[in-house]
C-alpha cells in the first residue's frame, strides 16, 4: 500500500534549515493498522503529509496505492487526495455553520456530484460512525467525541482505502479517545481500510498491527517490513 525509499524532507535554508525527515524507508501493507509515535517535532506530521500527497517537496521515492506521487499531475494528485485518502485531524476542522450532513457531503459540492446522492452517502457514513441521531446537528451542538466522528465520517465520504489521522485523540478525554480508537479499529478490521494514526498516547492504540517510533526525522523502530 505504501512504499518509501530514502525519503527526506528539508524545511528552510542555512541557519533555519530543518531536516524533518532523514532518509526514511518504510513499507506498509494494505489493510494494516499502523500507529506513529514520537516526541513533538520528530517528523510525524511531515510523514503523514507526504503519504497523503499534501506535500510533494521531498527527495526519494514514494509510492502509495501503486502510484508514484512525484509523477502525478496536479489534477491526478488532487484526485488522489480526494478519493484514495481520507484525512482526520486533531482539531476536527468542521465548519460551524453547517450541520453534520452538510459538513460530510461538502466535498461533493466541489466535485459537482448530485446533491441527493451526496446527502444519502453522507447519511450512510454518519450512521456507520454511530451518529444516526445527529444528522442535523451543527458542531456547536456536539461533544468533542461526536465532532471527531463527524470528521471521520467526512474522511470516509469519498470511500478511501487509506485513512490518515494526525493526533485524532489529542483533543479528547481518555474515555472518548478510547471510543474513537475503537472506531478506527473497526474501520480497519471490519471494513478493511488501511489506517495510519499519529499519536501521543500510544497506550490507546494497543491493538494496532504495528507501531513506528520516530525520533529526529528518523524511524528508530517499526521500520521497513
Ligand atoms: N512548514 C514548516 N516550516 C519549517 N519547519 C517546519 C515546518 N513544518 C514542520 N517543520 C519542522 O520540521 C520538524 C518536524 O515537524 P513535524 O513533522 O510537524 O513533527 P511532529 O508532527 O512529529 O511534531 C520540526 O522540527 C518542525 O519544526
Ligand atoms: Mg504533528
């Protein structure tokens, strides 16, 4: 599913030069559940952004879902980001004035998909994440855990095969965090999605297939495979 060969990413120049990734090589099999841990600044977000095609300013080789990201046109890359990958963030990134159905179906608005089928599909994914009763609720009417579920539903909307989650439990209490992780586990084991989750709270992800430890831009354990 994911193949990294000596991937490096440098930010800035001269005194402010930061090597965010240093020759990272990695293989991730389809349908696995991988967690990425490491201190702040170790390169976790940079790694996810490259996998998800949000950042192509790296050296080395990256293949995701059998595609070489560097060889894609802008159009292919944006299609890859919209269809192959679903992103989940720490801060949910929902629009406050839209209800759950509208937040989830928003990508369809840009792709020109028919409203009715988009809303039906949004409803399906919201039911999948356990929010059958919250379809019309706006973010301000939802708890943190529910907001994160809306965000996960939005990530699922385009039927991606890969979910990339950057500290998805960072803003949740432990119990809500556990429920959110249980949902990721189920998306992996029941729906066969590949899940890669960055986390500070390694203990929450005890059922992950594999844990990758990062330190100063390098994979210090859990590497290639
Ligand atoms: N846009 C940026 N410009 C300059 N430096 C950055 C940028 N993004 C990240 N970095 C630096 O790259 C390193 C890795 O950052 P990041 O991948 O965000 O780490 P993590 O997610 O593990 O906290 C850090 O030293 C960070 O300061
Ligand atoms: Mg980060």
